[in-house]
C-alpha cells in the first residue's frame, strides 16, 4: 500500500536530520517539496538523488492531484517543506486530508520544529500551551486576533517574519499589556539566543535583532485574590463571640 511520509527537515543545523528521515527520503519514489531548489540543496548535502515535484500553497490545485495519482500507482511519496515540519505553518494540510480521504497511509516522522524547541527552553509554563503560528500581516486584523487571545491563561507561541517583529510586539503591548515574553532566535544555529523580558524591555532592543524568531508570550496571569483582612477579622470576632 502506498504511503505519504511527512518528513521534517532541519530548522538550521543540518545534523538534525534524523537517520530515519534520510532513509525515508532515500527509499521513496518521489519527494514533494515546498521549494524544490531548497530541497535539492538538502538532498545534495546527503547524497540523495530523487525526483522532486513542487507542492506549495499556490499550486495545490494541480500538485495534490498529481501526488494522489502517484500514490494510486503504488508510489511512495515524501512531503517536505523548507524547514521543520511540513503542515506546521507550511504547506501540506490539504494534501494530507485528501490522502486520508483516499485511504492512503499517512506516516509522520519525528524531527525539528521551531515552536517546540523554543517552548521547552523558554522558561515559560509548558503545562498547557497554544501554538498560534503566524498572526495576520495587517495591524488591524492582528489586533483583532490578539484580542481573542487576551484572556488565554497559558503560554502562546507565535511565528513571525524578522522584519515584522517590532510591529507585532507593539500590537501585543497594546492589546495584551506589558507581559513577560521570550524571543527565541536562530534556533539550532551558531547565534542561537533567547531574549527574555517584558514586551517593553524587548521592544527597546528588537530593532537590532536579526534572523528567524519565535515569539512566546506568557498567558494571562491568574488574578490572585487579595486577602480581605476586614472580612477575616469579622469571622474571627464571630467565633470569639460564639465561644
Ligand atoms: N515548519 C516550520 C516548523 O516546523 O517550525 C516553520 C516554518 S514557518 C514558514 C517559519 C517560521 O518559523 C519563522 O518565521 C520563525 O518564526 C520560525 N523559525 C523557523 N526556523 C527557526 C529558527 N531556526 N529559529 C527561530 N525561529 C525559527
């Protein structure tokens, strides 16, 4: 039976390609890639020679049927994106849905993902969290999205393009207030760095930061009940009076 393999690729450090991921890429008949030029480079680094077909957001109407036909013919197909997991803020969701509906096996491999890397080293709560991915590019829509999240009590994880980080943080400050955040920058690469502070503190230095970043924002703080001294004294007095 044909299988569609979802193969994560490194988010920076080439050593994070697992032996299994390499085996799968070597064994499949075709690799469906978000950007065939990038995947060609990756394949060259590992001496993998496979036919590549292009599968991205703008050609799905033709690339998905093409891949389904290959699976129908008994071919094994791997899906990769430019970095990390396909389908995680990357193309592939519609393809997987169609593959499942057409009764093909779908297998996902373990591997690199920027959000998880960033979360576990952030120092923010990991008990529950929300992966949001990209907010809208437009400030007005972005603020609306943030407004829907403003009471969310757990850690929130966002992806953002480097040139939009400052504007995004300005909107976060305006809508969410001055919370603790972490910028996880250049993960798995030479200049990997975690910048921790309040949104205001991070905004002071953000324009000097380059490279890819994950933004993690602390959830809304639980309101700590302020101890009502007057009520407590009343209760004690009532006990004394009774007693
Ligand atoms: N599919 C990928 C994954 O599984 O993590 C995410 C792809 S998404 C198009 C790209 C975004 O992921 C970047 O804008 C950035 O927010 C984040 N990202 C990817 N690689 C990163 C890295 N090495 N360090 C920090 N953030 C990274």
